[in-house]
C-alpha cells in the first residue's frame, strides 16, 4: 500500500532522536512509525491531539508529526499548544487536501512542513530526515540559550516566526 518494501535503512545518527507521531488512522500511524523506526528514531504514538499533548508535556521530542484532521483536538490546535511552550520542535502536518488559509495559518504558527495524502514513502523519509537534521541544528544552536529561557515561557506567532527564520538563515549559511 505505501511501498514498505522500499523502507529506508537505519541511520546511526538518528538513534537518539525521538519522534511523536499523531494520527487517528491506524494504518497511516503504522506506516509513519515504520519509516521513523527504520531511520533509527525512537517513536511515540498517539491517536489524537489530547493524547499527543499529554506525551509532549512528559517528554522532549525532536520532531512531531500530526494529522491535520482528527477528532477531539486537531493538528492545528496541537501545533498551537506546542508552539506556546516550545518553539524549536520541527512540526510536520499531514493533510489530505490543500487549503491555502490553513497552510498559511500553520506556517505562521511554526509548521516545519506538510505531507500530503496519499503518502509516498520516499517523500515521508526525505521530510523526516530534513526535520531530524533541522532539529539537531536547532538543538545545537539553541542549547546555550535554552537554559536562559524561563520555565513556562509563552511565545506568540511573530516570535516563533522570527526564531525559525533565524534558524533557517543559520542553517543556510553553514552549507
């Protein structure tokens, strides 16, 4: 169905990375888990936004991947709650349709990228790798500043956008 025979080979550099995968569709969640696990990342699964948010509150993740349309709490609401507390996790949204207004809102809230259905395993792998690499760069860049950010600090969309722009510029300069 998803071309699982072409799974990526496990990469040593991602063995300490943690990914939170959120989708109410079990087959999609299994496919995302297979790709992330094959890359070497440790995965944590949630079936809705509330469950994901509880896991987010208990642990640090390198990447969060969430379906946009879910019951209880949708992916956009989850993104907003996550961004209020932590600005540097790459957050990827899954969508079955392109909606310009939702895309703009998600990007302003700090979405890293989108995965469109039907999912292509090679595209999923490439976006996961980019997100994991961005997370590593951001962690390195912000590690010295993280200790200075007060616990529970909230960030507005403009601050998040500015910080992500700085991170992107920093990563582009290093290439």
